[in-house]
């Protein structure tokens, strides 16, 4: 009797040659096999892996699979996408964990007819978190409608947390266009996210809606988020544009802000423009702020429903006192407080700790700020532009490079807790591209951080420059 396994392998080989199993073979081959569970997720480690997820809809999108990105991805060599991950038929229903990485250089250009939902994720009912995407997203439907967002076109039941989009988003639909910087149409739980996108919605024979963060909100919530881009809506039967939201129909929107301009025009119907929302049901709004100086807008909502929407000047938007009564926000840098927001009082807008790994400025102090610690730099025979650096406990401090510290005839290899750190070891770390090392040499514990690296502050300390003779 012939070996059944060999017969199976022969059959698969023959089918592959005929192209019958191409889709499954491609899916299995372009992402390393995994169980797709939270404990054994599919790893997105290359630009090709992400393109594989995009291209293999039936294999990956709608099975509740878990994906984890392992590095920053530059998609510029992959070519433009013509749709996102997930659609109305097969919405993405799993988890995409960006692990605080970025996706950049991707263009999504979706032409067609009918109802288009377009973004990095076209339609999602799953969980997307800890991801920053920068690129260009465009959709055009004639005849038909578009729902477009930088990160997600249509966000159904699910969650979006610690997510950001930077770039441009535009949508043109002959019957309707809904466009948002981060999300086109939302009914997911959104938290600690933002967009700086330029947003444009156009409809030749219908309505257009544009929002700096979300185009249309139908629930359930958006909180602790912001938008810093401009939104423009141009329609024929009506239009709405808001610095934060195009149309707040329902869903709790709270403790968020916007700074961009909003513009709405229409040849028929009404055009609504607001610093927060072009149109709003304000029973769903709470503690929302917009910058009247940068936006030039005096109303929170274009339809007059502006309760819980507060316009403030740029100077006021930089003050802790503006937000302290209704927001969980620290006055100065204090990541250990557990608040989503912090603000460098008098310097800039509130920042999200989810995207801020070190103190935004040397003077970002205030009540509750962690104590500033001193890192003394021993140039070890050379000279540095500064002999001391200040940063609070637990923050990450980027150390001086060879342009800030110099020594005639020598090259800076990095910094060590010991002035006697072995030069040969330091040179090997730098040459091989390895990171910091914490080890024992000559019976003494020593830490070495290669040039260009950072150190986490824990009390006052001294670091010594490690030099190598120039070749």
C-alpha cells in the first residue's frame, strides 16, 4: 500500500502547479504560521507581511485572529493598496496590536462604485491598538457613497485605543461622503487616540460630512483624544464639518480637543461648521474644547447645539487651569500619576502619555511633577556643550552624540557608568549595532550605552564618555 502522506504531498504539489491552491499557499507563506491566538499571534514583521494581511481576505480577516506588529514598517516599496483590511462582507474581527510601532509610506487609493468603506482597515469590529499610521487614504465612488478614515473606514462594535493617523484623508461619493481623520464612521469604543490629518469630503449630488478625528459618530464613545488637522466638506444637499467630529449623532464624546479649521459649503440644504462638530446632539457631549485662535470658529457646533463645548484662545488652551476641573490631567510631567493627559503649563496643548515617552520639554514642571534628577557628564578627556542634564525620575533621557561632545583625535563610542569601561567591548557593541550592555568587568558592574542611545533616569547619576582613537 502506498504511503498516504506521500500521495497527499504529490496532490498538493500538482494543484499548486495548476494554480488551484495559490491563495492558501500565499497566505501560509507570506506570514509565518501561528495559531492566531493571543498567546501565539501572527507576527507582522515586514512590509510584505502587512501586504499579505491586506491581500488574503478569506484567510485572515474574519476569523478572530490576533496579529502583533514587531517593528516599524516602511510601506513605500509595496505599491498602493486599492482597499483596506476588512470590508462589509468580511470585516476585520480580530486584534491588531501595533505594539507602539508605526506604519508609514503607504498610499491607499480606492476607486469604484457602490458603497466603499476605506482606511488602513476598511471595516473593523475587532480591537486595534498601540499603532501610528502615516500615509494617504483616498476613496472615490461614482455612482455611490464613501466612508473613509485614515485608520478605519467603518468602526463597528470593537475598540480603538492608543491609535493615531498622520497624513491626508479624502473621499468623494456621488450620493454621500463621510470622512474622518482617524475614523470615517464610528460606533466603537475609542480612547487616547489622535489625528493630525487634513480631511476632505466631497459629494456631487448628496451630502458631505468631514471631521478632524471622526466623520460621523453613531456610538458608543470617544474619550481622551484630539485632532490637529483641518476638515473641509463640500456637498450639494447639505454639508457638515467640525474640528473634532463631522456629525455627532449619538455616542458619548468626552475630554477631548481640536485645534484645526473647519469649512463646509453646499449648493443646497444647510452647511454647518463648528469648532467641535458640524452638527451635534449635545446630550452626548462632555468637556470638549477647541482653539478659537487657530480655527477662527466661534461656535462649538454648526447647528447651535454647543452645550459642553468650550472655545478657548491658544493661550488658554496651553493652561492647566483650563482643563483641571473636568479632565484627569497632570500639571507637568508625572507619568506615574495614572492620568491619560499631561500638560506643560503655559507652553503647549495637552499631551497624551500613551504617545509621550519622555518629558516634552526641560521646563515641563508643575504641581505633582516628579523630582528633577541631575545626570552629570564626565567628558573623560573631551568637552561637551553641557556638563549636566536634567530629567525627572523614570523618564528616558537621550544622551549626547559626537556633535555635542568632542575630543581631538577620538570618536565617541557612548557612555558608561564607569570611566574604566573596556574600549574594545564598547567598540564591538557599536560596530555590531548592538544595544546597551549591563555586565561585570574586572569584578565591577558596568553599564554601557552606545552613542545615540537613551537611559532611564533613576536618581542623580554620573556618566563617563567612552572614546576610541580615530582611524
